C-alpha cells in the first residue's frame, strides 16, 4: 500500500499549485555528451541526460507532464534524437512523473520496488479528482519500468557505458544510482541532496551511509543530487558526513535510553547550520533524527 507520507507530500503539491511554478532550469555540461538538468522548481527533481549517436538516455524526468515538457525542451536545444532509455532513481513522483512526456516509447529501468510502487501510484492517481477548491491536480505522466535490476546493470549508449547500481535500502527501500565512468559523473537521485536535510522514506540510513561510501570510492568528479546544485567530491562527502554524524548521535542517545522526543531536542547539528531544512516535508534535522530512532527500534 502507498505510504501516507507520500500521499501527504503530493497533497501539499496539489494544494499549493507548486508543480506549475515558473522556473528557469539550468543545463550544466558534465562531460562528453552528458548534461545535468538542474530544476529551479524545488518540488521537481533534477535530471541527467546522455546524448548518443542514435538516441538519448535520461535519468529521472521531473514531477509531471509540465516539468517533463520543460526538460524535453532543454534536451531538444541540443539534440532531436529520441529518448531511448529512462532510468528512475526511485518511486517518488517528483522523479518520474514526467516519464511518458519525456520518453513515451523509451525503455524505463528501475528497481523492482520502484516498479511496484509506481504501479500503485498509477492506480491511485488514475482516479484522482480535483480538490473542492477547484485546484487542478498535477498532470502526472507516469510510466512503470519495463526492465528492473536487483543489483547492477550496464547499458551502453554507443561506446559509453552507463552503470546502474541498486545498493539496497537507503532513502527508500528501492533506490538506484547511475555512474557514467567516461564522464566521471554520478546521478544519485535523493541519495544525495547537497546542502540539505533530506526527507526520509522507509529505508535504512545505516545502509544509506554505506552506499555513499561506495559512491565516494568511484572515480567521479561530478555528483548530481535529487535537488539543488551539482556537487563536487567535497560536497558529496559533507552530505555523507551529515548522515553519519547524525546517525552516531542518535545511536548513542538511543542506547542511553533517551526517548524520541529527547533525541529530537538533544542532537547537535551546529556544524551543518548552512543545510536547507523543509519542515513541510518532514525534512529537518529533528525529523531525520526521529527516522533514524525508529529504524534503530526495529533492529532491537
């Protein structure tokens, strides 16, 4: 069953009309034929695209048809070729709600978990009605994966390998990240959020940290986050250190017998004072601490 937090988050988008916010996205070259699309709509994800000789590969497609159309317009400034592959890093609508707009005939690739949750989203929002206020719902353009991976898969676009890795639970129960070795770049989805406290779904922060350590071991210079600016190796490590520091603090307090309320109050995150926080999406230091606390409870 779809998680209530996701439904709530999408409801907030509907209520605020944020999916239709005017934005001027930035397209940033990362390496040969590889580009990061940095959304200026915080409610819609960043995307990454690789242009080949016969087609294009895209990682994530934005929140809905409107955001997908914006992404496709930027791609068309560089290439008229069809989008052959779409990789979805996880199931949240802001990362895949533009699939059918960006690549109606593309092969869509995700983890099995993401595919299952996407089918639930399609079933749920296929019956979605406008709110009583008359605010129209997002124009979701979902397409579920036609191919999934349990651990790793390599797709070749001409001579460029695209390595897709499913590391296990992290931000969600079924994230993937994408490594472009020739371009020394990683598309991390919401496994990496730049200078930001991430929203946490059901997952595993302990394994999330191990995944970030594995990514840091890759020969990469550019890291595309799920939202906000493209990061360097140093930026990526700082985000990893944030999760690791927070996990360590919560673990110590948990073992001392502290309650979840005490943990929320006693964590010390002054070192990360410049990180963005979003209370409306339960994406604050205290919210992250509570998520870790409950994960530790389940390990008892």
